[in-house]
C-alpha cells in the first residue's frame, strides 16, 4: 500500500471538498478536482482566497497554492495519477456505489479510496465491488482544513494496510486520525453530537432556555473543557484524587438516575417551526459569512492556544 502522497483527487467540491482541497494543496500536494457544478472555477478561487490565510496561520507554506489545484475534465481525469482519492459527493448510498465502482476502475492500483461520508458506512456501498480492500471512510468535521479529527472507519473488506495508509495520509496533512473498529451509523463524533443536540432541542422546546442561552452554557463550560480533556479524562479529574472510580461510585449514581429522564424532543412540525424561528431570531441578523468568519477566527485562536500549551509541555 502507498505511503508517499504527491497527488490527491477531490471528487465533489461543495462545503467539504473545497476545504479538503485547500488543506491538501497547503501541504504541497497536487490536487485534481472533479465536480459537475458550473461555477467550479469560481468556487475553488473563492475557497482558496478564504482558506489560505487560515492555512498560513497554521504555519503552512502557502506560496503557489493555487498552482497546485487543477480542475479535472471528469472523474477519470481527476484520479488517473492519484495516490489518494477523497470523495465528497452527495450523502447517498446509490451515488457512492456507482462512484466507487468508477474509482476502483480508473484510479491507480495503489491509490487509497476515501469517503467523507457522515453516516453511510463503507460496507453499504462496496458490496458490488470485486475488490473493496482500499475503500474506507475518512470522515472529517467541518471545516476539515481547521478541525483536526478524521474518523477512519474501515468496511468489512478493507485491508489493514489501507487503514494504516489512511492514518499516515491524514497525519501527513496535519490531521488527527482516530481508527474506529466497528461500523455504526453516524460513527462516533456525530453520535455524540446528536446525543447532545437531542437534549439541547428538548430543553429549548420545554422553555428551559433560549437557543442563544443554551449556546452560551455550552461555549462557557463544556466547550472549553472538552477542547482540553474529553468526557472520560474530565470525569477522572472530576472525581478528585479518587479519580474515575470515585466519580462513578459517588456522583455517578445520581447522574445515572438522570439518564432515564433525558429528553425526547417532540419535534412536531409546529415545534420544529417554533425552534427554527427562535434560532433565526437569535442569529438571523448576521449573514452566513459573518458568522462563519467569527467561528473560524475563534477556532483558529483555540487551536493556536492548544498548540502553544502542547509545545510548553514538551
Ligand atoms: N457538511 C458537513 O458538515 C459535512 C461534514 C462531514 C462530512 N460530510 C460529508 O461530506 C460529503 C459532502 O458533503 P457536503 O456538505 O460538502 O455537500 P455539498 O452538497 O456541499 O457538496 C456536494 C458536491 O458534490 C457534487 N457532486 C454531485 N454529483 C457529483 C459527481 N457525479 N461527481 C462529482 N461531484 C458531484 C455537487 O455538485 C456538490 O458540489 C457528504 O457525504 C457528507 O455527508 C459533510
């Protein structure tokens, strides 16, 4: 399996594909992009204009980045020299089935074939392939040029060599890959996110807090904690010197009682409409670009602070 990465193909250049394109080119790869959207050239240009400063802030060499991004005539043209293919088309198993059959046929035999799919596991779209050994999920969080995690999820027929090569690749482009050994809908990150979102919607539906105040609770407490320690280390520390054992045997008992009472939002059409209007009332006076710019600026500040703290430790 390949361990040298020079050329990447990006298939599908929407929200995720454009961000991957910038990240890969920022790490010196030639990136060949395929997407039938008529405004592809403009979309790539504006993504590079927006994301290149983010990459420079992460210390990457961005000179000539645009020269490393090539618009391919079609999928076969995008993948013909690829060491790695990152697929970011519509979240639809039939689409991915057809596309991966083409990728297996057209990409070089050593190329890794990765899908950004948020919820569809590789096994769901590789059944018809004679060889699925190099197909697997590389699920990022939006935007992948900033958020480090990539969930690496092999399908039933993915080889161990491909899993190891995917880990190497994502490390090569500065990401933090985590290998998940069982396919489960939503993988790990989105399951955690959805468990939290379900309770957040419930609390707003019940009139306990407004969407804006719920976001304030999160960003002023768990958001900060979880950028530094995950839920398990957080609880280990929460137990004091007695650690996780003390936490589980002491406060854990009352926490467990709470599990039965966690919310199931009704999300009837009326409740959903009420929630949408409440979120729009909170944030609708700013444009998408303004909100995204603020989010990205703060995320870069957090990443840079964490990076400095890690350097101080070493
Ligand atoms: N948006 C997110 O937050 C997010 C996060 C992680 C993973 N993902 C996953 O990434 C994938 C892409 O999501 P997105 O949000 O970027 O979607 P998107 O709708 O923004 O982009 C999809 C792109 O695929 C293109 N496309 C359609 N048919 C194609 C074809 N035949 N060949 C090449 N390109 C084609 C479309 O023109 C579009 O530009 C999905 O599988 C999604 O689940 C999304």
